[in-house]
């Protein structure tokens, strides 16, 4: 991986630390949004394991933080983890560097005393959903994650899209993507399809992803259920595909299902809707804030096979015009309210307010 040239200290206005070497959801969201933020502010990431496309600085560049950037009174330190908040506090309060501290939380649980202390020392806080904000014990700005609506876009021809990824051209497809495990609700999706596909011969399902470690037995159980139901040719398990290929699989779907029993945020409904695919999702994570009930999809309780089957079957029973309307509404909703550009602009607006208050 080639390290990009360090940004000139006078131009560096925002630092986004990433102190976790292994790829995580937090790292992925940082990598997606930071290049779009860089269109308006001088921003760079700091830390290991980052994509080559992400502007970044090295730890030696921190020596410049005792001086101000050209256009601002302070630099922003935008943390997304406890260890990164702690790093910002040390730099600002111990080493007396000119920093304003911002924290983004995606957690949907009550914070520990240590986390509450760190958060209380931040100058501004962002929550990734209203649910997350409800657990914060201080004011926060809600900013949902965004999607690259150019990378995730509807196909010109659905049959061709299915052909390109090896799915049956003649079947309309319902999909469920991600890790295969009970927490993700894969079994609920499989059981719902087993219940309704016999009455809908023009439809099939696809479970895209893989099981790891202790979840391999769970995966084997799902495949065995499908085989016993005589649906092995209509409920497919293609395995895991590279992240760069995911959009192609969304484009091959007619309906996406997010059956999670628990979720922190969950961007898959946004990715699906950006591709013009309506969604059936459970009432966990931020899903209720992303899916417009009755227009871009339907919400169901987590773990309820009957409700899941009913919602999926209701969509299957729509006529072509109604499904096309839901597809158009799904794409429009994400483009207008959840694009990556919108997310970047909202985060930069938090920076602007923090600078104004500094």
C-alpha cells in the first residue's frame, strides 16, 4: 500500500483517527465518507490499515498541532472509539495542542462510566441514529450513514443483472446479505421463504455471505432445511463475494430482506434501496429510520417468521406497476436523504458549528 503524501500542516483542519488495525464497520464508514468531506475541508485520517484512497497523515505530523491551521482557530479531532477520544484528550488537555474534539457514537446501549466521562469532555457529539442519541446523556446531532448512490444504482435490465451474477433469469429474487448467523436472523429469512415459496413458483431466494467459526453448524442447519423442503434449486447460497461486487448482487434482486435480531446501524437496506430494491426489515438498529413504511418497504418484529413471511408474500403479490413504484420510491428516498454527499455535508456542518463556538 502506497502512503499518500502528507497534507501541508497549514491546510490540515480535521484529523480522523483510526486506532484499530483490523477492518471494522467503523473503519469502513470512515473510509467511505472522508474523501467526500475532503471536498470542503482539509481532512486526513491517522492510523493503520486504511485504504490507499483515504487522505492521511503520520503520527510524526502531530507535532504541527501546537500551531493553528491557516483558516481556523483550532483543528478538529474526530474520534469514533473510546481510545481515540482518550488520545484527543491527551493531546488537548495534557500536551495543550490546539484541538476541538468531536465524537461519533453508533452504540445503542447505555455507556459505561468511563465512556460517559470521555463523552462529557467532547466539544461536540454525533449520533448515527435517533436510537443511538436516546442513549447519550448529552445533546448530540443525528447524522445517518450515507451511501455512494453512483456505485449503488438500479440496473438497466433486471434479467441481465441476474445473469451477470449467475442467478436464474426466469425467477424474481428475494435476497439477504451478510454474515450467516442467528444474530443476523438468517434462519428467520430461510424459514419464511420455505413457508411461502411453494405458493410462488416464479420467485427464488439468495443468501449471500458466509459463516465463520462457531456459526458453521448453524449454516449447515439452514442448508439442510432448504434441501428437506425440496427448494435447493430456489433458495441459493452462493457464498461470500468481494465487497466491490456487492452492488451487482443488489441489482439482481426484486426485494431485499434485513432479518436481523440485533443491529448497531445497518447500511444494507440503504444499499438495496439505492439500487431500486424495496426492503422488508426488522425493527432493530436504525432500520425504522431508514425504511419508509408502505413506500420503500415494510417493518416487522425481529425473530417473527410469520410476520416476515407475510410481509414478503404481500410484496410478491403486488402487480408489476406497484413493484415498480416501490422501486422508484426506494431509489429516490436514498438519493434525496441518505447519499454519502449528504452525510459528508452534515458532518462538516458540525465542524463549522464547533469552530464557531471555539
